[in-house]
C-alpha cells in the first residue's frame, strides 16, 4: 500500500469519526471528547504535522530556488520561466474570480437570509497599494523575511542569490556544493515527515468535522453548495482543460497524479505548508525538472490564490444580497482587480482568505461584520480552496515545463506508476 492510499484511508477514517462524534453529541464544547480528543490528541497530532511542514518551507524554498537557478544555468531561460509563470497564475486567478462572480450572481446566493449582529470581531483592513506590494518584494533584512515567512521576499532574495552564484560559479564551487547538499538534505527531511502524513490527516480531519459537523450548513447550505461547486468546477474542469489546450497533456493523468498533494492541501488548508507535497508530485510523479518546479511551485504557493479569489467573489455577492445592496459593474471589476492584487501579497496560510475578504469588502463598501455569517463554515471551505490553489500550481508548472521542451519528462508523466511517494519514502 503506497502513501497516497494510506493518506486516503486516514482522510476517510477522520471524516467518519469526526461526523460520528458530532452527530452523537459527544463533541460538545467542554466535554470529555472535546477536551481530550478534539482539542487534545487530534489538535496535537495535526498541529505537530503542520508545524513540521512549515518548519521545512523556508529552507526548502530557498535552497530549491537557488539550485533551480543553478540548474537552469541560463538567465534568459530563467526570465522566460518567470514571466510565463506569472502570466499564467494571474490569468487563472482572473478566470477563477470571474467564474465565481457569474455563478454567485446567477444563483443569487444570500437572498432571504437575515443579516448577522454587528458585533463581529473582524475589522476592515486596507488593501495594499501596488507600490507597497512591489516594495515588500525586496527585503531590507533577508534574515527577518525568513523568520517572518515573507515568501515573496524570500523568493526574490533566493533568485538574486542564485543568479549571482551562477555568475561566479567557477570561483564558488564550495558554496554551490553546499547549496546542492542542503537541497538534498531538505528533500530527505520531507520524506521523513511524510511518513506521518496518514496519521496527521486523520487527526486534522477528525478535529474539524467533530467541531463543525453538518449543523452549520443548514442556514448557509446554498452558499456552501455554490462555492464548493465553482471550486470543484475550476479545479477539475477549468484547470485541466487549460492544461490540455495549452500543453496537450492528458488531464486525467494530471488529476490522478496531483491527488496526493490535493489531500495534503485539504488537510492543512495551507498552500505554503503543502509545498513539499506539491514538489513531490510535480517532480517525481509528473516529470517536471527541478530547475522549473523549484521556482514555479513556491512562486505559485505565494501568488496563486485561485480558490481564495473564488471565495471572495461568492462571499461578496452573498453579503451584498444579505444586506440588500446592489453591486455595480465597476464594483465587480474592482473585486477582480482587488482579488488579484491581494493574492500577490498574501501568505498561503490557513484563514488568510477572511483577512483578504475584509480588503475587498472595504473597497466596495460592504459591511465587514457580514463576515460573521460565513466564518463558521470557512474552515471547511478553506480546505477545499487550498486544494484548488495547489492544483493550479501544479498545472502551471507542467505547462511551463512543457513549453521549455526538455524540462518535462514525458515518459515519467505518462507512466502511471512513476514517482509513487511510498517508493521515495522507503528508500
């Protein structure tokens, strides 16, 4: 039994146990099950695993990008990969938010629901200006950027470091060897952490479902169905179709091979924490060369927020309908632009979508306290949209690698058994 199958078993077992505990009333807040299982064993197991993944992200991203630049060996090629990735990520985000707005408008989500009380804990957050977003890319202190997990700044610094190292490679063989050895070391650490993935997934899912159950969906069922529908449509129809149209790659093979990373993303609700699993799937299962994947995957985890953008679109229309407010065409255009801008400067961590949503609400003059209506189901929606986010990261990685001829191994991509995670874990 490979690791993907074990993770799936852990996922299903966690769903079953969590829903059972919720349905039987055993998970009531403050009770034995809630104190010692949901907030005890389950919370501990899931948190340890997520922390372990986050522990790997910064050094993994830094050394993989440095080695990726060295592997490309051509600054012009690096420029092409970067510009293609950025263009594709921004395009898919724009398509995602447009799809969500259209679907939410057609189905009139939120109509007939009473507005929530105005005592929400959320306060509005101003959107970052374009100047601020660009300024924050260049870190004044790279060590502080690494400590804070500022991924755009880390990626920029790693790119500059790698480019400069490439220009003096004949004079710095020791540094190059150190970077390559550290990259191999980080990948080995990823393999070790992945051993515990099935148990962590079980804990994460069991905790969430024991606390949420299905009760919260009764009032918000239409919002949940529309948002889940557009997310699944984008992840399983739009992105695979774009993959086929642009690169000619088989979308069925792609979806099969990205499944394990999707499950990790669903469990952790963090694009950043899922970077190790996404890299494993893209490189080992799909055949994307490390020189491309080591740049496109961390880059995508930082700026590609298709699922989050879709949540913003549906939630904006939902709250506007709840409060009986009309959105003009300019408001819709502003929502699209705001979602794209916010996605560039926002970290891929759990719950960040709600913070981004306050920016959008503020810009289109919607009451921020309306977020209180959807906050109860946001955790589950966050899990789904994160899976969509990393699916976009993988799709763009494959498209870019295919466009660069030798950067995608078609034999690996077409082999259904290539790069099964368990084989790498047990070596």
